[in-house]
C-alpha cells in the first residue's frame, strides 16, 4: 500500500468526504458526485489543498509571521487551545468583537465615558486561519478588506461571496475528527519550520555577525542553570530606532505594572512610600505617572499604568491619583495574604548575598498575576495586543521605560528579564569599554526590583499555577541587563531625599534631570545618622537643602542642624559628640571639612 493510499484512508476515517448538500456551482471542482442529495468531496483534492495550505503556513513561519486562529464552534475549543499552546501562539479571541481588525487603529470613544477601547492588537496578523466558515462571523470580511490571507475550511454549502475571499480553501466536512487532523498538521508544520529556522540561524552565524551574536546569546541563556544568570551590559544594547513611528509601535506593546505594597514606616512616614513627597512638590507616584504620560505624548503611544495596591496602601494611592484624572491608570487590590508577602522587602544599595536569589524574582509574582487575572484587567490587555509587562516593585525615580531594552527583548524573543546593578562600584570607574555578556552566579548580582515579562510568559505562569510552580522554579534560566548607576534613583532612606531634593536634580516631564554642572558622573555618597532617619526630623533639621553640586561624600552623626543656603563641597564629615549640638550657620560653605564641635566651624580645611 502506498503512502498516498494510507493518507487517503486517514481522510476517509474523518468523514472529510461527506458534504452537507448538493454542491454549489463554484464548489463542483472539489466534488466527485452526490448521493442522497449529499455531495461527495474528492479526497485527492482535499489532500492537495491541505498540502498547499500547510506549505503556505510553513513559509510564513519561516518569516516569523503573526497568526490568528479563529474558531466559532465550541466543539473545537479544546483542540485549538492544545494546538496554540504546543506551537507557542496565543489563542486570540479578539475576533469576537466586531471591527477587531478594521478598527484597530481608531479606538472608539464611548458616550458618557472618558475612556477608549482598542478592539484588537496594534499590529494586524499576517494570516488568519478559520476552522468553521459556515458560522456567521465578520472575520472573513475584515481580513479580506485589509488583504490579509485566509486559510479556511470550506464546505459544499458555502456561498460564493464568502468562498471567493478565502485565499487557501480546504474542502472538507468540518467534523471534529477532521479539525483534529488539520490542527495536527498545522502543529507539525510549525514545529518543523521552527527547527529549520533555529538550524538556519546556527548555520548563518558564521557568515552574519549579527545573527551569530543573537544565536550565541540564546545559547548562553539556555546554559545558565538555576543558580546562574546570563548578564548583558546595558551599553551592549543597540540604540532604539530614531523613527518615531517604529518606537510608537514598540511602546504600544507595553504595560507598566507598579507594585504599591511598601509603606513608608521605615522612614517615619504614615502612608505608602509611593505617596511620599520627594522632589519639588512631587511624590514618587507623581513622577512615575508624569514620566509615562510624557512618553505617551512624545511618541503618540498608549502605555497603560496598572497600580497594584494592598488594603493598607490603597486609600493613600487613590488620594495621589486624584491629581491625575482622565489618564490611562487602573488600580486593583491584593488580598491580605498577598500583602504580607509584598511588604517588608526593602531594596538595599549594599549586596545581601543571603537573600540575593530571593530578591532576583519576587516570591509573590504568581500571586500578583493571579490577582491581576482575578480583577478582570488581564484579558482586556491581551485583547489590545499588549505583549510585555514592565514590573516596578521599588521606588526608582530614574527613566525606567526604556525603548532600547524593550526592542532588545522583542528582537531576541526574550520572555523575561531582570535589571541588575554592577557587581562592584569600580566597574563604572575603570574607563574600559563594556564587555560581552557572561554567565554569573545569582548571588553576585544585585536586583533593583525591575522586571520585564512577556504576555506569553505570564499566561504560562498562570497555566502552571495549579502544578505547584513557584517564581524561582519557573525562572530557573534567566536573563539580566546590567544597568549603570544613572538609571537607578531609589527612595530608601532620608539620605536619598537629600540628594533628590537638592540642586543636583530637577524634574522635567516626570523625569529627574541631573544638573550638568556636576563633573563627577556619580552621585555623592551620603550617610545621615539616626537623628535624620525620620522624615519629619529630616525636614526640621534642614532649613533648606544644601547645595551638593561639588560634594563627594557627606557623613553626619549626632545632633546636627543646617541653616539655609549651606554649600557642601568635597568630603565633609560632621560628628556631634553626645550631649553636644552643632548648628551650621546660614550661607556657610564647607569644603573638605571634619567637624566635631561648634568651635570647629571656624577652623581651616583638611
């Protein structure tokens, strides 16, 4: 028996040859007669059409095309879901909304609501695969209008106006058995072409340096064990495109998720740390919101900001958000159990090796997305075509939304990435060019609690939630970007407030801009004693924040008070003995001074 005969017999077992009724005129090319007013479909021609359709799909897979699989029959749901999970495609249900393609670039504004709803992905698919064209759906009309190729099952009763719009028709009875066979062929086509593509990348690496670099990076990430992480210097990333349209399309795939679980109690602040005023009347949250709004305004994109609050921080966050009406900001609350997991995770500038691995990935990450999914806010993001989350767990006031990082993750198909700090402070002072990425121990890197995750990664994490997966187990093989100190402006202690509220930084469109007059690329090292640990005490001990443009380091201990207009330069140390008080007079300039008493104010410099 020939292979062709075996395949034909397989088709016959699925009842693919049974049509619904006498064939329409345009369908007679696929029929070989009728019996009892039922069309008999030619199995040879079904096989030919199957080969053509799979060949076309395989060609698109080689070019990394985007697919949407449309199923209007609930009998096929489980089959389609299994196929999309196996081939790594998202089962997009946005087609259920009318205008899911044709209205994608023009969101509708509903009367009575100051909200916009984007009905589908920002980028249209390269191919639409339909498994039940008999049922009514606007997908075929919309795809045809946009000239998107359609692969679909067709039956003898299909009208001509629909049939003519299908690029690769597959004549067959849309039984469950045949749909299963069709999905099996698509799955094998995808997996085969993906293996060929990976092999081609490896073979072409010898001739094309950019492909070789991408392949080598992927290999290094795969080689990283659960205790290792592949770290790439920030300077090695390619610059973002100068084309505003390309950058807009990139940023339209992003969602920013801000964790607001930390209270300011460690600094004597009664509310959430995000509501703490840090710079020129702005709170931490104000700066984040203004930064994202400036990005949206500059590129014309639509980056939503999600606020995940705990019961203890929710009211304080809503009070701050009253200053930002009519913006794309959404809030939801975690349960009390999840709040306990988030609170008490301060980020320290000093590396704590005993907890570095736990800080690399938040242990409550699964609960975060379970809470997001339970709030009903995850599905609309998928419908809008969002592909990446930027997770902010700490109060970092630097420019965190970086198109350069997002572009690198998308181009290299990296599904999760953490931002880490240089292992040693001396790395920024050597003046040597940045090195290639390397595999390091997770204990030797310092996470700043900023993480990027793809939507596919989030969906897999949720799917495995019932299997007992934890964040550390799910992210055994990891990728990190070693960012410079200039991209990390935390709010952890009152010493950070001194830097942020000084003349060293100004706020412009939600971004803190460094004073160009400072020659040293690093911020000064500041250590304030316990007397300054409380926010209220910090504010009372400074009549005004000193000028620190030329300051290298400052160490203050004991009962010390600062007047207005004080200027600090070089290395300054002020240590008041127990029972003594030191007052720095108004307008005093201290340069390279070591002061232990009020009498030392008039002594010479070091």
